[in-house]
């Protein structure tokens, strides 16, 4: 086993990765350290390489609203959004059990899906994703996946084992990757956190070591994650309650592991809450973990965008005047895992449930107050649009 450690000065490593960007001159400060173990690059970030953002976000528009005069642009509870290669946008409405399709100019093109249990019908839908071939995949809370053509025609459906289809992304044209730790399995490292399935629901690869707590159920809670995929079908994971970001090859081989210096301690506490079960009050343990990451995406240049938590917060300490911009920021990492800079969350976003990045387009989904999708475009220094 070979081990190599290197330390990078501020900006210099980033300049090699992003040669076309304007980055402040190097100050000689150490901003990251690198270890290479068994061919895997482990990057420990101390601080961003640059104070000024290496990229920006421009507000493109808002799709949908809770009370619209146009029913085609009205959502009840949008849950997820994704874009195909032609720029068409697909938005999943969980309450309406449908997907609405919008063109590249965000004109309404139609809808498909309905509530039910037959072909082309689904219930408790959680996410929509578009495959490389343009097929639209809708996943549900029961780990059932529904496949539609790009025009909304029903194709097929398949089911994964319970709890093995969480936070899915589509790889290529016919595979799904998802959080797959088996809550009824062994509480050990061989109970992997990720798996790749084909469109028949068969397991192709299992990979990713879990962070272990004292019981299987608690380990299952502690390893929740967000997933993204790049144009080469590499898989990226940002763990929600762990200081851990990882990149895997299409066959599940760990390529890169990233962490960063945190201004707070990560804890995995449990609080007791009361539940009414059959008319009887019972106590149940609820996870009250310190959040670390809340979303991940990869832009067209291979930079990794992570929505990172900047201040300690938990469910039990959530302030009444909670403001997203006070606690979250984008952390932009280069393809080699170096933290290049941070970027504030756009001011238009007041509440959101999830985000999706497709190339240089970013979508925030708000199923709450506004019932809409916010769209942004990634810009770089030198672009024609004004750079922040």
C-alpha cells in the first residue's frame, strides 16, 4: 500500500484545474492536504482556496405557483425536477400524481401519470429523473419505479426491496443508483450504503462503507445521502450527517473522498417523541443529527457543488426565524476535490426540499409556500452575463 501526502497552497492547485478563471493571487497559505491510499485520493480541506466565488448563479425564472390562473402552471406539491439533453424540464407533482413537461423555453407541453396502481399510475411519488436516452423515471416511497417515454407514454415499472431505493439517480439509459443500506441486514461494513440496479430491479453492484452506530436502524439513519451523476456516469454522494463527500466510478469503485474543516461538532443524538399507536401513547426514538450536507450536483466543467451547512443546527434547536442563507452555502470543489470557494444560496429561495443540477442548470424545488421550481444558470468569470 502506497501513501502520499501533499499540501496545497491557496489558489495554486485550483488554478491548474480552472486555468480559464480569474483567481486571486496565492498567499502561500495551506488550504488542503491530500492522502493517496490504495489508489483513492483523500482530500482534507482546511479553507477555500479563494475568497471570491469561482462561479456564480443567475436567476433564470420561476416555474409554477400555488394559485395560478393558468392550471398548466399550477402545482399542489412539486417534489422533484429534472432536465433532459434537449433542455425539456420535467416536474413531479406528488399530490397530483403526475409529471408536467415544459419545453426549453419553459412553455407547457403536457402532463402524464395519474393516481392509482395500474400501468402509468403511481402513488406517493418522491422523485423524477431523466435517463441518457430521454426516458423519464418516477420513483415512489415504496421503492417502485415507473418508466415513461420522453413523450409521457408508459413503458414499464419495476420494484426494489423496501428501503433500497432512496435518493435515486439514473445512470445511462437503463440503470438506477440509490441509497441501499439494508435496515434488516447486518450492522457491519459489508452492508453497503449504495447499489446499482437495472430496470428489472436486479442488483448489479453494491458498494460504499457505512458509518456505523450501535444498531442497524441507527446506522441506516446516519448514512442518508444525496446523489448526483456526471456525463461519464461517475457517481457523487454527499452524506447528510457526515463530513464526507465521495466520488465513485460507474462500477462502484471509490475514486475520491473529500472532507472539510467544520466550525461545529457533528453529533448523532436521539430524542424521544410521543406517538399515538392504536389509541395508546408510545415513546419513539427520533434522530436529531447535526446536518452537514443537504445536496450535491456536478456542473459541465466537472466541479462539484455541495450545499454545505455553515453553522451548527438541529431539529431541536431550529430557530423560529430560520433563514436558509444564514445556515447554508454552496461549496464548490474542483474535480480533484479541492475546495475552491463558497457561494451564497440565492436570495429568491426562501424554502426548498431538494435541488437538482443538470449541466449548468440548477433547480430548487419548493413544495411548501410557493409550490414552484426556481431555475438558475451557472456562470463563470468572462461569461457575457454579469458575474457577481
